[in-house]
C-alpha cells in the first residue's frame, strides 16, 4: 500500500485462510520502504496538476513500480520467504487522481510481477466505479473481517493523507457497515511542510511544530463550511481537493500566518471533520475508535481526538495487536484473495455501488 501521502510503500506478508466472509488473516511480517525524494516530489507535482511532459508520468509509473517490487522483495528476505510462497502481490497502486467516477491508481503490474516473480492483483477501484460507486473506501470488508465484535460498536479510523473511517456496529452483518472519507488527514500538514521546505521531510514529525502554534479559527471555519463535510455518505475525496479548500481559505484571510499556526489549524480541521462525521452520521455512537495510519504519529492530532472523547475510547490499532503501518496493506491482501477466488470485495453500502463486484485485475506471473 502507498497512500495519498505518497511517502512510500507499506508491505504486509499475510497468511489467509477461508473464503469470502469466512476469511481469516494472520500477519507474518511487515516492512516499509520510502520513496526517494525526487519521486515524492514528482508524485506531489502530478497530484497537484503541474504541467509536465508525458515522459515524466511514464517515469513515475516505473519508479513507483520498482519501489513496490523492492519493498516486497525486502519483506520476503526479512520473513525468510520467497516469491514461490506467494499466491500473489495485491498492489493498490499510487493514487494520482480521484474524483469519482474518474480515478487513477498508477502502477505497472507487469513490472512488479517480473521483479518479484509472482502474479499481481491491482487496480482495485475501477470495478466499483463502473458499478456506480465511489471506488472508496475499499477497506470496509477487511475492517469487518478483522475487527467486528459481538458487543462493541467500533470505528476503524485510518489517518493517511485523507482520513477515512469504517463503522462496524456490534454483532452486525456486512451490509450494516458504513464507511466514508471524513476529509483531510495529513494532507494539509504535508502540503504546508512541502511549501516551507520542498526538499525536506515534507511532514511535521510527531506534530512538533503544530504543538507550538495556535489555530487560525477563521481558516478552520472556512474550510469546514465546504458542502463536502455536511454531505451524507457514501462519499470520498482526495488530497488536492482538500488542499485547495485550505489554500483558498488562507488566501481569503489576506495575510500571512506563521507555519506553526497553519499546522495547528490543519490538525484541528482534520480532527473536527472526523469528530463531526461520527456525531452526524453514526448511530449509535461508537464505543471504541481504533486509529491507524501516519496520523497516529502526530501527537497534536491524536490529542485533539482524545480530549473530547476520553483517553480510553481512542486507541491505536497497535494496541489490539496489528502494527499501524501494516493495517491497510493487510486489507489489500484480503481484497486480493477475494479477487483470486472470484468473489466481490466491495461493500456497496459503503461505496454507493449498485451491486457487489469482483475488484481488481490479475497480471499473471511472467
């Protein structure tokens, strides 16, 4: 998995048993490999609509694919396994554009298959979009399989570039699952850091700078007044759309603010969008919120979620035995397994699709 933050690839080596809604997953190993700085910068430029030769787009696809393959091969070495042990690599691809029904996840699956030496399942969004869905979020089936509970109403909250949640009511069936993008996760903070230092890390490490600032409330209010946040699910969005809202609100103020003030504002926008989404669209209110993704490392953002809800209600996914960085990659392993079995992987109630569909395309081993 490489998310909308476009900082690198998370790999999970997963053993899956069963079929369909009886699937069970066991994490064997996980690994992360970052994109090199030039590739991160190129992906960011493409996603923000910069003009460039088509050769740059082609080169980005090759570099992304080689990074995927290297990350998988490194994970196999860590686990003492080989390509012959794999049924397939399930690879979502790097999101370059998402505005349903149009979507682009950039990957060369044939190159990944050649570099790793096994089949590749990729391009998961398009089948759901073709059935009238948003093509996102795609993880609800996996969230249901991994985290449903007989007594607890659970939210699985992933904070990547975009924040999305899956609501799994206690003792529910798959058709009762609700999932949607709440709005920005890390994308606003990452955008601000890129603007300040294009060749730097491009993220506020641990929320360190945001912790020294105060929110610019007029910017927060302007962004959250966008119709997207009041729109009922199913719904999905993308980083560039959220960044435009923020940049337009910033410009409307007619003055410059310190970087730390803007970073604090970005955290507050993300947290408020998440909290208001749960208040407005989830019934009953969740008993437990399990958080994954890069946002778990931002202490300011996590504190903004915990303070109104209470310390014990908001947990990281690590506290229930799954590394945060591996969770979404595990989800795509389950989706890939469903594809290989010829079974649907989308949840129409979450994406808005007209019917369940088999997701993804299979590229055979060369």
